[in-house]
């Protein structure tokens, strides 16, 4: 009888051991498959690679890098926790979905004849608002984003349109940056392939930015030449002489009479 009891105990231990081994193998298999979930390699993308590290324990094989200026506040999160990551993934998908509003705004403003600068200001400002709204119900996450914004842009709401224009010198680029997203964050959340096509957005459908002649004026300005009038300048730079009102509006404090401008006078063109 005693032998039978010993045999049962041994059998139980054996079964438990086998179960544990298979459990570890299953976990290992899950980790390996999760570490390589993408058709496109995030580490081949310099924009993503600077913000993430390969982490075999993470749900999707990647975690924020301690060296990242944008994601370093998320390093302390447990990226191996599937429940936590699933919640963050849903939040991220909601944010991506909200970005569709910006494309609609661009289409509407373009149809109304808005300039690239006007579109850039509206879209860039709204993008900041949408990003903060995506953290509703997550005060800790919102605090981290505001902290990051303050460190990177000097403004907890995010970089202003003027900040990005000063950095890139192009309103077209300001729009492109407003529509871009953090590829590293998507990689950590299993979304890199899903939104891969959005990481290099071009906006050829936008009206072209005015090409301002290099005649000694500062960037974004034009020095009036002998024989110029607003219509002639508008035709040369904006491609439509009827756009003289745009130049007049931009220089309402410099032009008292739109019919009178002077050689050497400096006009804003953006």
C-alpha cells in the first residue's frame, strides 16, 4: 500500500514537471513569435530604431529605449504584460483613427482656397489637441506626454506651428510633421505594419508653396523692385495676379494703400 502511495506521488510530480516543461515551451514559442511580428523591420527604420530596443520579453518584441527623447518616460512600463499593452494599443489605435479628421480638414480647406500656411497652422494645432485628447481617462499617461512636450518644445501642448516652421522653413513640412506618427511607439504596440504607409507622408495634393526670389530679403520676405506692384508680385510668386489681396493682407501694417508700394520696401510673403 505504501508503495502505491509513493508511486502516485511520483506520478503526480512527473505529470506536474511535464506540464511545467510544456508551459515553458509554449511561453517561449509565444515570445519568439511575438518578437518577429512584422513584415517590415522597425529596426531598419532610423525613425523607429532611435526610440526602441529589441526586447524578447515584450509582448511585441520591442520596448521603448532609455535613450529615446520621446519614449523614455515609458521605459518603466511592463511591456511583457499583455493586458497593459493591449490597453495602450487600443488607445494608440483610437489616436490613429482620430487623425483622419486632419485629412478631412486639409481637403476642406484646400477646396476653400486656403494657403499652405493657413492649412499648416490649423492642422498642426489640431494635431496637438487630438494627441492630448487621446489620453482621456489616463492621467498618468497625459502627464508624461505633457512633460515630454515641455522638454522637447517648451510647451506642454506640443510644438506650435511657428516652432516647426522655424525649424524646417517650410509650411508644407509642418503639415507633413503634423500627420506623421511615432513609428517606435507603434512597433512596441504591434501596429508597425498596420500604419507603415503613414510614416513617410507626402502631400502632393496641396497647393505649392510660393517660391520667393532671392533678392536680398530674409526668408519669407520680398524686397520690392522698381516697377513692381502687388498684382505683378502676386503673378510672379503666387502664379495668380488676383492673389495680390493675400500679399496686401499679410502686410496690412506696411501698406497703407495697395496701389502704392516703393522700391526697397520689404513685404511679408508667408
